[in-house]
């Protein structure tokens, strides 16, 4: 019980207000039309996207709000979703389960659950599963604005 509560508190602390609840203004609706149905996105295996290292689930994708995203990445033992890389946006990882090796500008550190990892803009960064069980972590990132294409939930 304490882990889900702690996770919720972390998300509320670091996510801008609109990330947890989809803005109806972004969907062309007035703020008065927000509903609880539009503000809840529960994980479902039916909604996952396979990756070469495991799978991902978008709680809030690139077309949501103003490009702010929240994604769950699940990586099998010994794998990485991609090699260390750079990009213009900063990014947070939040380790939920498993053991991760975090790479930042040539340095690396092994970390465990309930750990946040910050990737500054233009930094060479990456994350890989350093354990023998699945690694589960959240990715919080803001992409350039993408026009909202749907009025569905995030």
C-alpha cells in the first residue's frame, strides 16, 4: 500500500497539473466539462506497445496537452530500450521495480526502486536493466507541441 501511495505523491509533485487529468480545453472543450472518466488512465496489457527490449505503455502520449508525456517502460533482464543518446528536451526516469544502470555523460550508477533520474538537455544518457528481473520505470518528458488529434483519454 505504501508504494502506490508514494508513487502517486511523486507523480503529483513532479508532473504539471494537466498531466494527471486530460484538459478538455486541449480537446476543444471547456474546463467545466472535465469528467472523472477523462481523468483516469489505468494500465492495461491491451494498450501496450512492444519494443525490442520489452514493452511500453503511454499514460499520456505526445498528442496529449502540450506535448507532456508519461510512459511506463518495462525492460527484460540485461536489455536496454536503446543505446545512450542525446536530445534537446530534458527527461526524468523514475524506477518502480528492478535494478537499473543509469548512464549520464560517460558516468554510470546502479540504482534500485523508488529512485528518480534526471537527464538534462543535450546530455548523453541511457538506462538499461542491470538485474535478473524485469525493470519497470516511468519516463516523464515534454516534446515539442503536437496538435491534439483526439478527444479521447490520454
